[in-house]
C-alpha cells in the first residue's frame, strides 16, 4: 500500500504536480482548493481513474497546507482552514520570527498528515461507521459547542468575541430558510435569495480588508529573516500538543460537513485550555500555530475516511471528489474495497506521499514565496485586489458577489480597527447554516420536542463540554483582569 505511488513514476509525477499546484493556489488569497479541484475535474475525463484521483487528492493536500504561508506573512489566509493560524502566526512574524512560525506550521502540518494517514489506512471502515451514528441533535449540540469555543479563544474580551460571533450569525441568515423554504431578510432583492457565499465573505474579511490598511501595516513589515530549522527539543516539548491536535483534526474530519476550520478551532481551544500561560495565545504563541496547522492538515485524511468507506463526503472538496469517482465509473463505499482495491490503495498511498511532497516543496520554496511580503504596498494592492475580484466573480459569474466581497472587506477593516476579533465572525457565519439545518431536522424528527437534546448521550456530552469551557473562559478572563489590575496598582 505504501509503495503504490512510488512504484509507478506516472503517479509520483501526478502527486508532485498536484501538491505544487495546490500549494500555489492555497497561498493566494481569493483562490481555494475547492475551486482548483472543481476546475481540474473536467480535465481528467481522458485520464485513468488512479491517475485522476492521485492528482486531485494531491491538490487537496497542497491547497490546505499552502494557506499557511500568506496567513503567517500577510494575515491573509489563502484557505478557510488557515484562519486560526493567523491568530498566532502573523503576530509571531511581525515580531521578527517569521521563519520560526513557518517552520512550526510546516512541521505540524506534516505530522498531522502522517497521523491522519494512519487513521485512513488502518481505521477507515470502523471509524466511518461510528461517525454515522451521530444524529441531528448531536450535530446541533456540536455547533453550539464550537460557537462557545470560538468565543472563548477570541482574545481578552469575551464581550467582543460574542459580538463578533453574533454579527457572523446575523450575516448568515439572509436567503432561504431551511425547513420552511421561505425567503427572509432579502429586502426584495433577488440576488439575496441565495444568501452570502462563504468564499466571498472570507475574501473580503481577510484579503480585501488588508488592501484598505495603511501601507506601513501591510508591506515590508514581515520577512523570513530567521532560520527555518528548529531544534528537536522544541518538537519534543510540543509532542502532546501535536498528538492531541492531530487526533482532534482527524476526528473532526471524519464528521461530514464540519470542515478543517472547525478542526483547527477545536485543537486551538484545547491547546489554550491546557496551557500554563493561556494569555500568550493570540500574541505569537508556538502552541497555537502547532495546534492549528496539525489539526487542519489532519482533517484532510479524516475527511477521506467516510468518503472511501461509505461514500459520504466530509467536506466541500470531498463532495467534488465524489463526483470525480462517479465520472470515472467508481462508487465509493464498503464495496469499493472489494471491487476496486487498487483505487483504495492508490488513494491511501497518494495521501501519504502527498504530505511528504508538501513538506519538501514548502521547505524549498517558502523563502521565495515569502518575498510577497517585501513587495511595496502600491504594487501589492492591485494584485491582491485583482485576485479578490477574480475569485469572487468566478463563483457564479455575477458582479453581485464582487460587491458583497467589497462590503465585507470594509466590515473586516472596521472590525480590525475597533479590535473586534474576526475569527468568531467567520466561524459564526460558516456554522450557522449547518446548525440551523441540524436543528430543523432534529425538531422534525422529534415532533417539535427539545428534550432529546439533553437525553441523548452524544448531544448531552457536547453541551456539557460547551458549558464547562464557557465557565472556564469566564474564570480565566476574571483571573487575567485581576492580575492586570494588581500589576497596575504596583
């Protein structure tokens, strides 16, 4: 299984090409792995099934990892999975330790990929079967837990974090209501019927908002001046964080529809909760970068588990890959192991060697890509703005999405000026549709009763964890406030 790709030069070449393209697209704000893979699928019509899936899976791995570079150097996450990385990666880079931040991210991504490969190779069928036991009440409780988590890690002010999260939830409401099918908050504008597309919102908040920032805040402030090499002693100290975060990412990836951004959020929150100095998170902390990057890369392998074993896509990209399976006459699911074992071996082998190629390519090219940070502001702005417009318009070939992107760019700039964290806004916006759909499905299945939310073991566990972490966040905020007040008096 491990040498399936290495034994065939053509598959190895496809792996390297796919990873390189994925890294390039993932590092460009406004373009995503989903867009790259969706545009590539039609080009694979004339290819054999193993070649096509090798290329697409390699792109998947590269695109998730590539967002680390610009998220760290420019605070522009190339992919939603890198949103949490900006919380510590960018402050560390601004303090002159960009090389350290990138080395931590690349090493953590590689380790997360390796651990999730073990789950993919050894536990695919049993883990996928367990994931199908979760019902709508469990998903709704999981969304509530994630919202509590993101508020808790949003910084020193829980109020600002909660406000940002509520604004994100509010922006997710326009469009068609699940369950009833009625239009809401569209104000009679037909373009609002589908709501705001997540990609346009992310491009505006994290990419275009930096275009509006003053030149001294964007260009020439971050360079990779320090070494990309880290001592083994540092990785040994991060061992528990690496294992825990990669395990969380793998588990979250297995749950259909959750996504890498939630995996990195949960791992980041767990790292902050177990840290002796949680106040360092958000200021350029090693643990934060390691947790986010190892988790978001691990979600890729986790998401492939239900896709291969049960034919259930775990993410948007997996849904596109499911279409690629069908195009090439393959049906993912339990029978895939019996009917097309070579495809299973090829995908699992590709995922392993794609992570190896990702680490090697990023290590060799990161300094070249980092030169983007040294480009003068008046040169950088038109390029970034052009990619933002291109990425927004390409979604549905309509200018309405471009205007939405510009509007959220202004919102992101203002929130940043007012020191309101952006991460709760984004997570609230992305999770609201999933939570609402789960809630509607749950209530329909229970005849409108909320009682199963606290009587089902899974949902009750998620609610208990949410309440526990919310209480802990309030306690930590009070302790921090008391310590600050005491130091001020001294």
